[in-house]
């Protein structure tokens, strides 16, 4: 019941913000006050002020109805964005008749409202912008959570055209508040009436999505042990660049070769079937384990863990080694990054969408990591908890000769015994500072 | 909102002074408010000084409100008097804003929660438009309803809205829209007055019929035929102070002579205006009378029929402007105070009431046979008037029962018939209506009368208290050349009503205290009581003591400030919050999980030339926060850090303007 009221209140306030200019809101408030004192027309003349305010609103409403240009809007978004980093993009507005004067372009994200469970779990009770009454009612907290769920904020852009034009290009700015998909819903053009009290709106539905990567922080250079393991089948060493033979390892097709190894582009150019040749290789493979268990209860800590993992995924120097990201959502997920500089994007995209594990237990992650352990030379753990179950995983990996570094967002309890493996506690409130002081040796 | 057009406030204050009848005050305020921008000097008022002035004005407002309420005879008028002086009360805030360096008014002066948090100084606003709205409402609420007011409001409103017109819009379109709005406003205002008159004439009158004190003088809607229980509250509505020998058994406030479908209508008789003797003495009849009773009551709206004893000849200390008397005996106050405390001199005999008219003998044709049978059954049909009235009264007392409870199975389209034939029970309106009509059927002129029974003595108050449930109806019959009361309701009704939840000790005590307070509050100055100038000698010292206490507290708070700085957490420094807000306004908000240094590093260099300075400050901030040995925690080190933060914030704010 309370959330339904919040939704109505929020929609009403958004509608009022869109439709009424500051002068319009002032006139409305003046109408309310003068209406109270002017209730008895026989006693005071305040009803005349009320009548004047009401008349102004009526005349303004009539004049905005007439403005109805047909508009099309194209949104030129980048491929990805990063949480906390403003994204500037262009809106191209075309109209069936020339636009002139001043108006406002408001790009909007899809409305998303917190569920009852999310509202209860939101623990931002000490919002410094709220007073005790606000904290008790919870509406500011609900609004802030809704903004976070929507994924960002977009400031309206005022446009003032000196000469009429049917096409206008507008620079908008999105500030992503969180990682993951941000969904755009529509673009509104708002123009106030001649008196400057009300705004007329023309809406153009423009659904689009933008993928927001998690924020990252600088990390010191980690020293991994120099162990290389045999990897059967190898990996494609370099990306294909043009026709240069120097960069491609191909040979003629021999019966029995898997069809998936056929290099179709080269085959088309040469007129004969050629296949990519995979050689036997020896290289290091490092694991990046992200603990997603218990993240549902504390959103801030979970987001900090994802940011730490993303920082490692982006900045850690592995030289020729590969980096495998392992985590569990509904099931175990393995995302592997190749050797190229752009290959880490795979991991960042995976981290952009990771959610806390709700239906599985930590054993699922432990089993997945241990199953992959034979290929790993080293492993960096990002743990939400530091308990016996997690300590056991570290110990078992250590017994298999995997060098490790543990980054935990909880102070280790008495059951967390991991021997000589370095352990570093990350402050969820300030992960950047914590990462700056982390140990650099993985052993 | 931005600054208003030049001289808008001065023009509105001038209009206020002219239309509200305060020319001197208006001229003074115009000089103060419009003279302030002409002063070259500006003062650096900090937030606490604004808060202190606001607190002083709030205290002054509260004291002025109390004084107005005490001195006013009408609460609503008191509120309007207070509203009319609001422009003068709030003017110091506007002047202070105009003389300040920032030219803005901090919101912490208005909200205690902001004072506790001590957030950024950027949380401020310009109060000019808000003040303009106050002046407009104050002018309209106290000015007479003339065309001047409408034109002044229209012109001032147009001038205030001119800067807000849409950019690029033609001025001619704007003028056209403004004229259209003024025309619509005129029509709407006219329509509102017409609508109110219609509503008052049709709708409100329907509810006034059921009111206990403010009853209509021209009709009385009975509860005959209603189902359920006749609800009457135990609330005290009247007080009568009289010697036991002078106790009036009833107070009469309405006389009616025509019955139709459950409603009694008053005689159409001319109202005689009574000329007062002195300021508050009203003589209804010159004959000498020996009894007197002091009556206190609230009369809603200061107008209505006055409950007075039968045979009232004179009213003393009645605080009214216009008093009228009808030929049939009703006394009306057409204009008076809401709280009345007067003395009625009476003799209990309605000698001054006019003789009966043909309407005092009229009965509904349909009921005539039944009324005849009832009179015969009572054995009163052939008796002389006095005996007939007495016989009829005894008949109702002995063979009928009093009740206020009617069951659901007693719904009937002819309730009076059922009362006289099968039910033989009902409340006082049944008995009074039946007795009146039966007497008329027997040829005796009779009228239906409403009022109150005065029965209950209160030891605490030393007076008779009359409650809402003591409201009563009876008959007056023309016997032996004068109107005489005939109460056909069985006497058991008094015991029944007084037995109904009669224990209201707390409510009665509060009501008595409130009554004593009102007597003091509305006492005439010559009585030596009341809120006269003498009481200013109490209020002024009290106000002075309060003001001294406020200023002493603020001085102490200032002295304690430096010592409390160290105990405050660095994270809540308003300067840091200001810096965060400034960068957020530029589109670079800090995430909760981001450190200050990390956040500053994300700022693009090409957009922020001061990035290096920000980074250096952030490093020193982190050292102060996490490594106390790295920066002096003394007052100077912290103060320098905060000053630098504020300077950086101000520099960033200058790029976007202060936060709205």
C-alpha cells in the first residue's frame, strides 16, 4: 500500500516538474493560499487573487495545447559506459515543421520502481539529505533507490534557436549510477507557453539500451609466479589482420580436420580450403574468482567486490597469461579473456551484469574452481566473506600448487586459516584506497 | 528563482499601504525595501545571523498573534488582522537579503533540520517572489472589494510574470494572453460571489436547521418521523446565573405558527429594530420586571435568535450591534459578538407578544378529524381554554410515554397519526406539535415554541448549566388574553435526558475553564478586566526575557564553536559537501564507494584546469582523515583545509551558478 502511494506521488511530482515551470508552481501555490483566505467572498477579496491565478493557468493551458510538432529523435550512444563517469552523446531531433525559439529536450530512462523486497533491503537509513521524518516515512530512500535501479540521471537540455530549423542536434549527458544495462525509454520536447507558466510536451518513444561497465580503480602491479602449464589445443594467438601471412597460422585442409577450424575468409581468397592451425602451447593461466554469495543482503559490499574484480580484470598485467573469471549466479560462469588488449572487455561485460547468487551455495563456486584448478597457475580471490568454507577452498587450491592472493570485504573470522596465502581486507566504503595498499605478491 | 523586476516589491508594498488602509506603514516599507539596493555597502551576513533575525521575527509574530487573538472579538477577523500586517513583519528579512553580499537567503533560517546538519551555504534562495506573494495575499485579504484591487493585482501580476515569458515569444502574444487572463479572472471572481450566495441560500441553510444554538428564526425542522435514536450531546451550550426564585424554567429562542410535513414555519411578521440605550442596553418593553438572570452563550457567527426567558423586557450588557424583536416574541441578534454574556430582565409572562393571527388556528386538513378525536378523548373539547389546556396536558402526561428511541419497525409515512393513535410515545417535538394542533382544533390559538429547559444546577459553577440535550419544544396557547406555556411532554423526559451519560466531569471542567477565560477575554474595559493595555506590561517583559534568552544562547553557541570543531567528523564538513555538490552539478557526482582522491582522478583535465589543485587538496584531505600525523589537527590546519575546500567549491559554482 505504501509503495503504491509512493509510485503515485512520484509520478505526480514528475508530472508537475515537467508541466509546470518555476513561475507556474509559484502561481499554483499562490492560488492555493489565496483560495484558503478567499473562501468566504463576503469577508475578504482574496478570491480575486485566486481568480487571477486560476485564469492565468487556464490561459496558459489553452496556449500549450496548440504546439504539436511531429518529431523524430535519433540517439547516438557509445558502445559502453562506465559507472560514475558521465557519458556525452548526441540527440538528433528532426521535426515535420521548423522548430524555433526556446524549448527543452528531455531524454528519459525507463521507469523502474523498487519492489517491496528491495525497499526493505535498502539500508540507506542515514541519508544525510533526509531529516528524521523523511527517514521514517522512507520516500526519499525509495526515490533514491528508484534512481539507482533506473541506472542513471539525464539532465534536461535547454535549446534556444535563433533561426527556425527542422533538424536540431543536442548534446545530452547521462550520468550512470550503476553498472549493468541502462534502458532509454523516450525523448520529450517541452516548450513553455507564452506566459511561461506551463509546458507543452511532445513525446517520441525511443527505446534503446546502453551497457554500463563497473567502475575500476588503479591497482599496484602484481607479481605472479612464473609457472606455465601445458594447454592442449592452445589459443588463437593474435587477431587476424588483413592478408599478412606473418600473422596467420593456417595450412591446407586435410580430411578429418574439424569443420570449425576452416578459415573461410582465407579459403575464399585462395580458392581452396585452409584451416587454422593450433599449436601445442605452454602458457600461464590465472583465475579471478568472484564470490557472489551473501551479496543480496548488502548491496554496497557486493558492488565494492564487483568493482575490485573489475579493477583486477582491467588493470592486472598478466603478460602472456590468460585470465579466467569465475563466479556463480544461477549456475557457475566462466569468462575467459584472451591475450589482446580488447579481450578484457569480455570480463568487464560479464562483471557488468553479475548478480548475487540466491539459489546456490558456496560449494557450487568451490566445485567449479577446483574443477578448473588444473589449468590455473595462480588465482586471485575476491571474497564477500572470510569464513571456513572459503578458507577450505583456498587451502585446497594451495595443496594443488596454485599461487593465490585473497582480497576479502569482511574481516577474517577465527575460522579463516589459509596458511601463507596473502590476505588483504578491502574497505567497502573506500575500495580505491584499500587496493592502493594491497599486497603485490601472489603466492 | 531569479531576482524580480525592479521596483516590483516597492509597487506591491505601495498598493498594500493604499488599499489596506496603512499608508504610513506602506510608505516606510517602500523606502526600506527599495532603498536597500541603493546603499553601496554590502554586509557579509553569515547563516547564523539570518537565523537569529528569523527567530526574532518568529517570536514577534507569535506574540503578535496571541495579542491579536486576545483583543479580537472574532477569531477569523483576528487571523485577517494578523495577515494584514505580515508584509511589515517579514520586511526585515527582505531588507537583510538585499543588503547582504550573497544576495540570497539561507534555507537553514527556515528549517531546523538544516541547522542541525549544517550543510552547504549554497542551499539558499531569493525570497523576493515569495515576499511579493505574501504582500499580494495580505492586500487582497484586507482591502475592500473594489475594482481597484482587481486592477492592481492584474497589473502587478503581469509585471511580475514578464521576465518569465517564453524566450523568443512575441510581446504582442504575451500582452494578448495577459489581457485574456485578466478578463477570465474578472468573470471567475464574479461567478464565485454568485456561487457563494447560491450555496448559502440553498445548502448551508439546510444544515443550520439542525444546529442547536444558531437555529433559524424562520423555520424549525423537527425530527418527527425520523428513525433511530434522537441524539443529543451533553455539551454545555448555555449558562444561567440566577437566584433560585428568579430561575427561568425555560429559555425561548423560536416561535412558529405553520406546520407542514414535519417543519414548523415562523410567522411572517415585521422585525422591530431595538435602539440601544447607551452601548449595550436594549429595552424590548417598558414595563417593570422583577426577575433577572445572567446568560452566557456562544452565538455562531454573531447572529441568530437569542434564547431569552419568557417575558423578557430588557437586555443589559448585550454586546451586539443590531438587535431586532419580532411581534411574536423572538429576539434576533443581526450583528454581534460570538460570545455573549448578558443579563435578561423578565417576568415570565409574554405580555409583549402580539395577539394571535388566523394562522394560529390553522391545522392541516387531513389531520383535522384525528385531532378532533384526540381532543374528545382527552375530554378537553368542550372546556374553556385554560381548563382545556390543562386537561390536554394531563392527558398526554398520563396516557403517553416519552422516548427518544424509535425502532426500525416503526417507520411510517404518517408519523404524527401513529403517535396519536397506536404508538402513544415520542419525544418533545411530537408532544409539542400534537398539543399545538389539538388546541387549535379546539378553537384555542396555539403556537409551537422551541428553546431550552433550565434545570441542572452546577455547584462548581454556581449557575444553571444548559446542555445541548436540554433543547426542548413546547406549546404556547392564547389563554386569558396572553400567551401561556403549555408543556405537554411528560415530566419523565428530564430524568431520562439527565440520566443519559450525565457524568462528564472532565469535559465540564474544561468547558467551565474556557467559559471563565472567555469572560475575562471579552470583558468590557470598564469592568476592569480583559486584555487591555495593562497586560502589555506583562507581555512586553516576557517577550524581552525570551529575546534575551535567545541571544544569550546564540552568543554561547558561538563561543563554543571552536571547541566543538574537533569533535565533528571530517566527512560531514559542509565545505566538502559543497565541493561534492558543485561537481555533481557539473555532471561529475561522486559515487558512495569512491574515495575523494579516486573521484578527483576521474575528472577530465581538459574540462577542469583546477584538477591539479583539487588533487593536491584531496591528498591532504585523505591524510587528515586517515593519517592524523600527516597534517596538523590543530585548529589552523583543519581551518585551512576547509577554507580551501570552500574556495574550490565557490570557483566551481561560478561556472554553473549557485544551486537552485
